[in-house]
């Protein structure tokens, strides 16, 4: 049986009829979808007032710790509590005076503990002593590492409290070449000792101190100093070495605030 032949005109008519049949259904689907979307869209919830943000904390200055501050001097300079003072700068001395003045209530009439590194410059220690004296300290206890046989702390009396010291009181110094010299406050011949293997010969210097102290047994203090460039540790050792002497002893020490010439009279 021969196949049915469909003319092009019939095909066109068929497509038009098909589209016409689907058109009402498409309109219905689109309309229902719009109704569903409209029904599901609830009105937006009322938005309340936005809570105010927490206030930012107000930055204030860090409060200073209560009680006496730790006083120290290392190879960079003095420290008062956490505050570093650079004495090498022009404003350094004034800054040190300011920092100590702010804690005067913990210093005036009291004993001050000062920790000093062996490598600290003697000039820095002298400056600290001078300012502590201005704040009215009674004594200055200096803690410094030293030889095992020497005490790790020495008691110093502010120079101003010894203006009436006996003229026969002894002065001991570490010289520029690390030798030592011992003489009286009133001046006179200074007995010098050469340096030892790694610093001052404290054994022979001790013998000199014992000999000189015998001529002025009632003088309670030993006055200490050193030449320019001598670090604090050697000055401390010079004083601490007297603790092992058998024929001489001292109640305390006085650090001279100016470097005298060995053998010359020392003005207090």
C-alpha cells in the first residue's frame, strides 16, 4: 500500500492548530504561577530600632605601680621602674631627676636598693647617687655581682651626709691602668699598687688599706672613686674586698661624686 503523502500546506496548518491548542493552557499556567508567588510573598516584618553599639573604651594613661620602684643601672643606663633614662642625651639628667622626683615618697628618709651591672659606667652611678641624695635617701644599698668570697651588696652613705668626715678617712681609687691608690681625705702621699692579672691587685691593696686604717681606726667609712673609663664592677670589687680583711673594717662606703686626683685633698 502506497504511503500517504502530506502536502506542505497541510503541515503548516497542523502546526498552527497545535500552537493554538497550547496557548490557553500556557496562559493559565503563567497566571496561576503569578497568583502563587503573590500569595507566598508575606509583607516584610517590621524592623525594630537598631540597638546602639557599645561605647568604645576610653584610653587612659597606664597607672604607675604602687610601692617603691625598682632602681637599676645596666650597660645602657639607669632605669626607674620600667622607664629607661638615657643619660647620654642632653635631656637625660633632667629626665632622671623627674622620674625620681615622682617617687620621692618612697625614697625620702628610706634605704634605697640599687641594682648595678658590672659594666655600667661609673658616671651613671655617680649621677644616680647624686639624684637619690637630692630625694633624701638615708642609705643606698648597691647590689652587684662580684667574686664568690665578696658580699653581693654594699651599703653606701650619700656623700652629703659625710661632710664632717674625719680628715684621716681613707680614699681608695682604681687608676686608669687598673692599678690602685690609697690616701687620706686631707691629702698626702698616695700609696699605689700595680694591677693584677685581670684587674686591680686587691690583695696588696688590702694590705695598704689595713696599714693606713690603723692610723685612723675611728673613721667608719671608706671613700671610693675611679679614673675615667673604669667600669663600676671594679669600683665595687675594691670596696667589697675590704670585707675579707682581718685588720680593717668599715661600716659603710661613700662614692665620691667627683673624681679627685690621687694624693690631693678631697673636698666634700
